[in-house]
C-alpha cells in the first residue's frame, strides 16, 4: 500500500507561559516558553483519519488560551467538513485533545480502554487528576460508546495499513501515540508523550504526569518507533512550525516529507 500524507493543524496557542510549566524541574524556570495546540490529519487517497479534536471557543475562554480557529472549520482547506470524518483517533481524553468530539458526529473513536476507565473512574475524585479533563467531553465519549461508535484497544494495535497505535501512558493512564508510514519513513505523532522536543531529548518529564516512570519509558518507546529522531513530532512544540514546511493553509504544516532542517539536539 502507498504511504500516508500527514498534516499538523495549529488551532490555538498560549504565549504567556514559562519553562516551569513545561518541565518537572528546570534551572531556568522563569524563562518564557510558549505552547502550541495541534490536531493532525492523515490522508491517503480517499482515506482520511483525524487524530484528536482540540477544544472549542468556550473551553478556550474558560482556560485562558488563544483560539486561532475552530477545529471543524480548520479542515476546509482539505475540502472536508466535520461530518465527513468517520475515523477519529483519540490519543487521550484531556480537554485539549477531546474537547471537540461533539464537532464530529459521524466519527468512530479509536482509543485505549485504560483511558476511558481512568477518566470515568475513582481517580477523578481528586481535583488535581481531574483538572485536565472536562466532564462534558468525557460524557461525549461515553455517549459515543453507547451509540456503538468506540473501538477500544489494550496496548498496541493497527487502525489501517500503515497506521498503528501504541500505548504509552505517563501523562494520562491511557495515552497512546500514533505511528504512520510516510515517504520519509515511520513518523510518530507523540501527542502528549512528549509535549516538547526537550522533554524526550533531555529526558525531563512534563509537570502534568500520572506516572513518571511510564513517561520516561515512553520517551524511549518514541525513539524505537520512529525511523529517525527528527520524525518524532511533539504534541505542543512551536518548533514544529519551523522544522516542517508550511502547506495548504495558514495554520497547516506538512509532516510526511520530513523536516526542512533537523531539530536541535537540545535546548
């Protein structure tokens, strides 16, 4: 089978952040360190897979983020409407990855069983663990389950030829990453297994973590899954916009042909 095209779509950002919010320990913790928010589109001929859904305007205002575009309308440059998305990979159920599930009414969700159990289980009694989730988003996933539109996995799995899912955990109990066969080789959409290049390059975890050991093991797994280190794509790093070429829209970057320049070895 042929290779997949892969696109990163930026839908939001937050400029007023510091390194303290990116690394569990850092000597330069007060230095500015902005964050981007992406979803990802996979395309091969008529086949289309969406990875994550971002969040909408009300959620952005509630949490203090700058929404650049609604994810549903962000698909317009591809000639797609939200109703045409039928395969939707949910890397995990945090607000910035599952906040737009309601925008894609015809999609079947592909996710780890551990994530649904975690997001609906007793751990959510703790404010700190519940903070990155929004109840309405989790309820939307549950409603999709009762409509027969959720496919659960326990560990690694194949969604389509050339698209595989790999359980990582760490940041959330059921976090999974997406491995895609591309022209440049096996590319890994790390989602929140690595928010930034520095997280996995320096082996420094992101502060929002359920299991530090799993997060550290996840960094190693990213390296094993990708054909080359530069084909690991962090979930929130603004450097993605510098390292990969812009494509068909103002907030779209093409990932499957590789980087135009290699990422720095460390920051």
